[in-house]
């Protein structure tokens, strides 16, 4: 009988162990990458139109503001009944409203943060810094009693059609057009203190166009969506639906660039890809 040699193939058990080790290492590397550097994020709603559209895919820069418990990943797969929250991983670090290697976000940044009540990830524009007084008057934003200038920027037009995985139709300034017809919203360019300019949309006159004065507490921030009439944000007190003031520690990171975009209900529907938005900077 021939002697066994070192070149024989390993047994099935050894192969399975090696495969499992490879998977574990890959998951650990992916977990470190997602925790320390970048987190993938799909835009699920129209609250940031026309800056961000439903179906835009981007990476959130977690290095921009340093790290807190919110930097730990959340894993939610409803189909498999998996719901592991960042607090499950790193909740022990929550509560001091601090950050490791922290730096302050700047007014005008587009930021992903954890909802202070539900823990869901939200993406909005940073409007108010600690100590600021924020108010809406007649649809115009006032920061410390000074109006943020608005200039007309034409009309934002999109099809009145089902959008994204949630298959919802957009709200339109021109009422409810026929399916496939143009859905229109007035567009303005707003300039914030410090010089950041961005587009905002108007749909109709509603309660959120006129508010009381919000004084941002120390260690907190005030966020709003660019699609002003279709955004649950800091104008609504902190509840399941409202955001209220957002603590510094609940910030996840900054959105810098759109990597991919699809107008369809799933990513592989290549005929719905919006190639003009690939690698588009977030302003």
C-alpha cells in the first residue's frame, strides 16, 4: 500500500472548518470596515429631494465626526426576523453624549443619524447648531432671527408613479396628476449662514411652514429635510414620528457622494438605473 503524502487533499471536516473560518474572517473585516470607515445607506423616502432621490445608494463617512455607540452597525433583515441594533453591540458606550476622536458637524452637512426614539437611521440636512434659534415663518427659514435667503430655481419635475421598494407615489404641488404624468414642485435655492447653498422644494402651505422658535440645546443639533413639506424632522417634537433635537452621540456620519442610483423597486432592474447620478457629490 502506498504511503500517505503531504499532498493529499484534506478531509471534508477540515474543508468545512476552513470555509467557516474564511466566512468568519470576512464578516469580521466587513464589520470593522462598516464600524470604522463607511456604512452603506439606501435612500428610502423622498424627504431629501431633490438633493437625494428614492433609490440613491451612498456610503456614510463615519470618520467625519469621530465615533460613538451609533457607529456600531445595526443588522435588520425583516424577512429573517433579524433585528440587531447598534445598542445591542455598543450600548454600554451610550449616555455621555460624547465621541471618540470627535469633531463637530458643520451647518449644511447632509448627515445620517439614529432616531432618538426608534433607533432607525435617518438622513437630513444639519440646520441648527447648539445655541441657535430656529424658526419657520411663511415657509422661510430663520436662523437666529435672520432669514436664510431663497432664490427661485425653477420647477422640480418627476413622474407621478410608484417609487422605490415601498411603492409610494410622490406628493405634488399640482395636485394628483394621472399616473405617469408630471408631478411638479416649486424649487428654490436656499443659502445658509456660512455660505452653503442647496435646493429646497415646496408642495403646499402647511403647519410646518410656520413654527415657534426652537432653541437648540447644548450638545444637540437641529435637522430638516430639503423636501420641506414632506419631511418628519426636528420641527416635530421627539416621538415615534417626530425627530426633535438630535444628541451629538446619535450622529452616524456624513453623506458625501452618491455611488449608485435606481428608480426601480429592486437594484437589478438595470433599465431603471439613473447613471447620471452615479458618483454624484452630495451638496
